């Protein structure tokens, strides 16, 4: 069984920064990719950033140049450094990972962490 846990969310003023973390635990053989999504109530979930096992990253246009995704393979952890935050970045942020376990591969989700940016 695999669990993902996000942390680092909170309340920040516009222009500020937050750093989110997502740590995977369990019977992990390999983490193939990790994604950050965000979703506001009543809105569709948006893919914000992706980082694959090689370290290559991809970002939504709305966060390019402001957000940076990195990973620590030894700790099974991915980070999302969010700078120059805007009120429209207010959402619940979710970590999603494609993981090969000792049994089979699967896609796993964390419970989410709230990010609130005030104007």
C-alpha cells in the first residue's frame, strides 16, 4: 500500500511564496512521475506541474516562471516552490504519483493541502 501526504500549504499575501512537499511511503519500487494538481470548489482539477524520474519538468502556462518543481528521490519526496503568488493561485493542491509497487503499478493521490493567497 502506498500513501501520499502533502504539506506546506497555508495563507500568504499576494507576491509571497510557499513551498509544498509531497512524500510517498509504502511498498515503493520506483516513482515514475509526480504531478501537482489544484482545484477550487466547483472548478475542474488543473494540472500545475509534472516531474518525471529523470528530473524533467513541465508546467502549466499559468505558473511558468513562478513555480518550480523538484524531487528528492532518496526521500520519495517532491516539492513545489511557488513564488510571486497571486490570488488566483488560491486552491487546494493535490499530489499525484505514478508508482511501481512490489505488487503492481498504480496512480496514487494525496488528500490535498489548502493554499490561500490574499490580495
